[in-house]
């Protein structure tokens, strides 16, 4: 076996990809937390973190050190196994979600033809983690938070899938790389122009799936203290936090790959365009968070069942019809 | 279709909201980076109280020792000692008018003669440890002899550091030139 063969071997590629993804996840978590605090600061006309490092860039690193140094407390009466399974289960599948994301044709850790399905399947594991954490905490706030997380996630998975299916119908593929390739002929070839409604539905559902405000009911501070992670200290909480921000990158990456032409763009190399688009979407998510007040639970479910799912179904039917007629 | 109209209105309100926060995002910050920059809005700062000097004499407070501030203070943090400067007959003081048939002028039950008793502050002690900064003393003072100081950088390591003799502070301030509290 020569060196080139070893490097080109799928297993080497997978291991290298996983290592790079872990680095990417960690660094991104730090940057996004800092970015979020800067965005909220600017919107409220204050500087945000400013003291640690130039413009507070090292703030989240220092916060991370603080979290790691804290004692891990298991509350009395908690289910020790489920309690600690929760945070681990919420972070681990995230790494797998990154495998099929096409940063560029060459920079894809694992090009599977069911990439979209892989992401959808593994990102749902997060709900299970929240459920385990809420149940295992032996705390009423955590339990209510977990119950909310589950019903919210179950509801919003449907419009999410419906909007993704539209793109899958249209391109005839579940491989993110193939979908990305299909929109690499300039801005006008992006799926956004063909499926604007699907994009809107996808983005709203993604906000709800990642438990971001205005849909952050599982951790509604004003009602549930901290929701499902009320009882977690130190890195137990840190892992949930990291998972939340990493899921933001996952959903925004998927949105970029499905609707915004993935790595397509002039002048800059592909991966830069991809990351730029992902960060623009994340900025929009942060903008939403600090603009809209939290919805009530009935409003949340009404929006899903009465608007997003019917609209998604109509959109899907229309897509199918048009495809049939064009054939 | 009032439902649809409401929905459109609601969606529009979301965009308006995003516009508001979007504009605020780019507007200049209001925060003062304090240790690096000085704050300049001290005109309204309410520090501990300080005596105000007379217009003609920067060494003497306006205080007439009426002790209304002592009575008004809910925390009991003001203590004034005074000394009698003199009793002088006063032309403009009105005589107490009592029924002339009842009390004979010059008898022991007669009202005091028309005179003005003048006192001045010997020491004006403020126990700032007890003060709740309500400002009632400043409000009640009939001659505007009390004002809030603008001492922002006030610190100390013991209780004694916050027991002030305001007369002494006034004199020190006058000696240093300029009258900051007014």
C-alpha cells in the first residue's frame, strides 16, 4: 500500500474528516457564542463582551475554561445514567451530521447518496437527549422543558421534511453533493428561486428544531428557570450549549446546500462561499432571536399544524404536479 | 377573510420588528467604556450631602441652624452643633400680640422682647454609613444650604471614613479654591 493509497482510502478520509469536524465544531462554538453576544449587544446599543482579548474575542474561551473547571453535580433522586447520557447524546450525533455536508466538491468528509436522510435521522437524536436530560433530572422544570421539546420537535419535523422533500423531488436525489452540484451555475440556478416557500418553511422549522427564540420554549427562562438543563452544572450544561450552537451550523449548512447554491459563488473558492452563506443564515437566526418575543405554546403548535404543514403539503403537491407536467 | 388579513398584518409586523432591531444594530453605542473614558453627566449625580457657602463668604455656610434637616432625616444621620453668636434687638421682628389685659409687660409671664437670636454652625456631622440618599434634607432646607456633592470616586476601608464633618469639608473646599458643590 503506497502513501497515496492510504490517503485516498475512504477510512483515512473519514477519520481525517471527523478530526477536522471536531475542530470545526469546537472553534465554531466559541465563535458563535461570542458572535451572538456581540449581536445582542449591538442591537441593544452596547458593546457586548469587550474586556477579554481584543473586542472580547477570547471571552467564550475563558467561559469554556470556567465551565470545564466547575464541579459536576448530580442532583439527589436523579437517574444517574440518563442524567449524564443526556449531554453526551446531544453532542455526539452532531459530528455525524457534518459528514455529508458539501463544503466543496472536494471538501466533503463522506459523500453518501443518502446524506440528507442521514442528517435528518441523526439530528432527531437531539430530542432524545433532551428528553433523557429532562426525565433524569428529577426536576419539574426540567421535565416540563423536556415534554415541550419533544412535542415541539415532533410537530416541526413534519414541515421540515415536507420542504426538504420538495428539493428531493426536484433534483431526484437525496445526496447533498448532487443537490449542490445542481445549483453550481450562478445565482439564478439556486433552488431558492424555484422553491421560495419551501425555503421559508424550512428556515422557520429549523429555528424551531434548534430550539432557538422565538421558539425556545424548552428552555424558557422566565417560566422554566432553564428548562431541560436546569440541573446541569459545568460541562453538562456546556455540552448542551455546544450542541445547540452546532445544530445551528448544521441546519444553516443544510439550508445553504439545499437552497442557497452551496459552494457556488464568484471570485472566492467554494468553501469560503459556503461558510459565508452559513454564517449569514446564522446571523439571521440571531437577529430573529433578539427581535421576536417568545411565542406561547399553543401559538407555536398552531403555527405548525395550521400553517406550515398545510402550506408544505400544497407546495409539495404543486412541485410534484409541475414535475409531472414538465416530464 | 379577516383571518387572512390578520395573518398578513402579523407577518408585516414581524418585518417591521426586524427593521427596528436592524437599524439599532448599526447605530452608535450608548455605553461609555468607563475606566478608559470619563463620564460627563455628573450634573445630576446625587452623592452625599455637602454644605453650601454663603454668597458673600465662602468660609461660612448658609445654614441658620433651624435643624429642619435633622428632623426630616429618616435615618438620623445628621447631627448639628451650634453656638450662639448673639442676641440683637430687631426692628423688623413682629411683637407677639397677646391680650393686653391678661399679661402685663415686664411680668414673668410676658413674651420675650423683640429680638433676633443668631446661631451659627459649630460642627455639621454627617454619618454617611446610615444615609439612604433620599434627599429630604436637601428638599427641606429653607436657605438652600444643603446640596448633593458630585464625589463619584468615594471609597474607604472603615466606617470612620464615611463620617464626615461637613463644615470642615466646606472650609477645605474654599481653601482649595472654587466651590464645586452648588
